[in-house]
C-alpha cells in the first residue's frame, strides 16, 4: 500500500493568530486557502496530488 496524502489538522481557538504564527514558522504565506477557517501549506515538493496548484 502506498501513501498518497498526509494531512495534519490543528484545531485552534484563535484562527487569525494561529494563521500568522504558522506563516512565521514556515516563513511564507499559506499555499492554499480552500475555505474559511482552513489554511494549507505545501511542505514537500511532491506534497500535492494531481489537480492541485
């Protein structure tokens, strides 16, 4: 069996503060903002599957 996707979810009480903190940690803006209350960072070159930017 191969692994195609791995996602880590971190629920937070203050989304805006957490979003800013993760941007500082990764040193760049989020790669994807798919909906309110969710941000995604691509952490490897092969991190997205087909159809993702």
